[in-house]
C-alpha cells in the first residue's frame, strides 16, 4: 500500500494521532510526517486538522470501502450473481474500466467501486464530481444474450429499483426524472450512466454506473452545474453506512438486470411511475438545438417519454433528450 493511502486509512477514524504514532506507522522519521500529511491531503483532496499536543486528524471521519463488509450486506442470491467485487483507491472511471475489461473478456457480474474517480462521467459527456471517500461510485458489468436494441428500457428499470431501495432506507420526497436521475426535493441525489456494446443481433454487454452523493460537503460539490443533495441531508443525519449501502445496491442491481434479461421492462414500469416526479407538469425537452415544450404524460411500455404538445402526443427515446421543468 502506498504511504499516502496508508496515512489516510490511519486517519479515517477521525481520532487524533500523534506525530510519533504516524511516523512509526509509516516507517518514516518524525520530521517527514508533516510533509507526508500535506502530500496526502493534496493527493486525496482532504483537510487534515492539527492541534498542538494532540496530533492530527480528519475533521470528518471516513468509512472507507471494505470488500468483506460489502459482501456481508448482500443476500445469498446477490453474492451468487456478483462474480467479483473490485475496490480501487483511485481510478479514472469505474464505467470506463469495466467497458475496457469487458472488451477483453471480463465475465458477467463483476462490480467495480472506487474511493475516488479522476475522470468520472455522467450522461451526455458531463463530468461526475468524485471527491475521495465520501460518496458511492459503483459500476456493474452484465452480459446478455440479447441485442443492444433490446436493452433500451433498462435504464428505467435500474432507476426504479434504486429509488425503491433508497425509499426503503428512509428517504422521503424522492423522485425520478426521466430517464434515470434520482432527485430529492428537485435536487440531484444520484445519477446513472449505462453503456452497452455488442453484436447487432446479440450477445451484448452492459455496464451500469451509479453515483450517489452520500456525505459530500458544499465545497466538494462546487463544480456541479445543477442543484444537488446528499443522502445524509435527505436522511436528516440518520446513519446510512457506506459499505452496507453498496452491498444493498449491488443486490438490487443484480436482481433487476437478471429479471430484465428474462422479462424486459414490464415488471418495472409501474414502480418507475410511482416515483415519476414530473408527471402532469409542463416541461421542455432539448434535442440538440431543438426545444420541444409540452406536458409530461408519463412513459410508454417501451420506456419512452410521452409528451402532450400543441401538435399532439409525441414520444421520445432515452438518450436523445434532456428534461427540465419549466422555469428551471
């Protein structure tokens, strides 16, 4: 383990650690401790508090990712379906990594989690802000015998089961924005990025990427270009352990992907509608330079968005449009 990461793991408990204890833990001289602290803080974007006579600590403790804790939170069915759980201290993008490895033959069911992403991605080429150790960055590779075109509604299925999970964890006022943003009181709590590749008639492979804002502080989210919320805020400070949540997420993702492969979107459509946050409201959809205004009229059986417009009822496929409530 690199020294900088070993130091962060030592400080993750939020308690004070003396310079002597840190020097012994890292195998460095006492004089080298401050330099190591500064480098670790810079590398991981963390604040380290120093108090004379007490030592050093992180003002906010971190629950770092732990494979055994994640697996322990999963059901037997989930552990059987998820073939491997990989944890990276730092990665460009969990999605990009699995897409690269899928092309090289990585088996179905591999999950990738990271403490930090250096090139996290959202939909439509946006950056997903990914500070170290405070949020959940998770991707899952799944292989299907189906053609890529048959997976068009899978983003809605995934969004629906994740919304249901967070609701069960105690998040009230949670809604979905088509096709797959999870909002809390109209602010973005979580987002999905689904990427598919394969032969035109099948088989295909899918990578489902998920980012959930767990305990991100205001300064850490300054680069986000839209209103956002954290799970800590939505739960009003009630604890939601990071590793436990990761295990629960993998459980519902694996179950949803397996069921979608057998039955398509139909088992998930009503659940998605239950969390539909803009149904009946005036909205505008942006398709490149084109803007379509109308009333959000729900989703069709194939997952496409239905709009009531001045020109009649129109449908739009996921991945083609951006949706905003009027006036936002």
